[in-house]
C-alpha cells in the first residue's frame, strides 16, 4: 500500500521482487522496461542503406515482440 500513500521506495520494490521467479522478472522487465520506437531515423549514405537500417530496426522490434509473446504464453499456460 506504499504506492497508494506515495511512499514507494526502491527498497520496497527490491524486497517484493525477491519473491518473484527469475523468468517472471524477465517478463516484467520486458513488458515495463522495453519500449517500441515511434518512428525511424533516416540515416544512411543512400536510399538502400536507409532501407536496410529501417528493416534491421523493424526486425529487432518484431523479434522482441515475439520473445515477449512467447514468454507471456508460457506464463499463462503454467
């Protein structure tokens, strides 16, 4: 109830996280700590390099989404 009182500390969170299994901690960090980009920077010497950079970035985002989805599915099925 420390959160409702506005007095939640890092120590409180650390104490609560000790009771959470490592797999669930990893899922929580992926869900809360990760962020998806809202756009892409256009960087590169030419259009083909810009396209490659955007595709690489999108590929990383999709892999992360797949990993998080698999972790969620695993947690929900257990």
